[in-house]
C-alpha cells in the first residue's frame, strides 16, 4: 500500500484517536472503488458442451456481478502489483502475473472462476449454482483473492438464440454499451433491480421494434435467467470478500485498525439451530458476533460490529435492534455458525 494504508501505524493510542478523528477525511482521500480481475482460464477449459454457458457467464453475468461490487465497495487500493502465492490459490495458469514477484497491477481482488469442482458433486444440483471462498489475504486480513466454482450441470441450458437475444440491442439509448449490448451501468444511485429493469426495457424495445411476440417472451426469459445468475454471483463474491465465519475472526475496528478478536481461542460453542450441537471452534469476539435465543431451544447469532449494527437498524427503521441476524439453519452439517443473513429478514 506504499505507506498510505491508515492501519500502517496503529501501535499507539494517539494514532488510534487520530484515525478516528480524521476518519471521514481518510475515507474520502484514500479509498477508491475496488478493482476486481476475473481469471476464467479454468472456466474456458470446462469443455465444448458448456460453450454457451461459458459465454453467458463471461460476457454478461460475471461482468454485471463485479460491476455491482465495484459500485458498492471502496477499499484502500493496492499501490504496487498484487502478488499471491499459488500454493494458497492453485487455480489458472502458472504464467499468470499474479503469481510472479512483480504481481498484477491495477488489481485489488482477483477471482479465479472454475467449474464443476468437488462441491458440485456433493450438493443439490437443482438448487445450487455455485460455491465460493477466499484463498489469500493482505497483511490486514482483507481478502485479495478467491475462487468461485460454477456447477454447470445445475444451470439451465443456454442456446445460441438466447445469446443472440442478449447481443441484439444495437443503438438503444443509454442502456447500450459501446460493444452493442443492453447493459445499463450500475451506480448513479440506481439499484441492481432498477438496472436489470432498464436492461429488460432495452431488450423489449429492440424486440418490439421487430413486432415479434416470440422474441419479446424469449428475451424476458433470458433476462430473468441473467438477473438470477447475477444475483447468485453477487452472493458468491460476498463470500470471497470476507462474509465467512473464518474471516469474522479477523474483522477489524476501522477507527483504530485493531482486530476485534486479537487472540482467537478454541472453545465449546453451541451451534446455530435447535439440535443442541456443540463444537470446539475458534469463536470471534462478542464485539463481532453474539448469540441470541428467539425461542426456547433455538440458538441464533447476530453480527454486531458498529457499522453493521447501524445499517441494520436503519434498514428496518428500528434503533433497538441488537444486530444483523445470521441464518439459524446451517446449509452444511459441518457448519456450526452460518455466514448467510437470515432469509426471513433479508431475502
């Protein structure tokens, strides 16, 4: 970070107070939208039978998902080349500059997109499109590399005609990019749903101009699939960027740069749900995660860091909320505490 990271000097209480006092100035002057690089080498090697699905992901779904996070998340930019160890993230080609001593320039996060990994054979293929995790972190525990694995066999088929519909909107107002796609730019205070609605309108206008109900209906179906896929990828990117139980152990207080959990210890923990299961695991500090009981015999957990707490209170217009609830029905029997927001509240 070239000495520009606000956590570079965090050894004294004076420094901690100065960061807090100048926090607004520091955020404005230092951070910038996250720069995300996608490595789809392994995706492209999945096989000819997945050709259209690969194109659908590379040209449409993955760029929209990364655009969402570029517009939503700011980070302290990596000044020199981002370099990671291949032994931690064994994906893509050895020749990828990210593995070289010089690293890759103009990147804050690299995502290796793979296909049909081990998880795909162990999950319900009718409902799960992908899995993901972070695989490398900077000196302040921010994830800088991750993997998203696509389960191709759980995706609906993508036909040549589907791709043609997505690529057919030339010259349509501001929702068409320079390469002729219906793709409204994310940002400008526009929500993801509003963006997708603009793109659907763009396709409808193009389709309506040809007076073809068949094209209109097919386009709506393709756009619906695109929206669903992008939402899934946005979700998976969240897990690569720190929304995991393991990463919660390394959450920091932005105002001081200090870890909320400076010395994680293995301890017996009551797992979420109503099974009464206890696991011996490292547990984040109660400044990050707290257990709550919403009904007899049912244990749940809430994220309680100051920013999350204030955001969830504002979201529900309820300043008495104690935290943001996590799912109390683990998606995996090995998970003691989930890293998904409670579906009943946040879906």
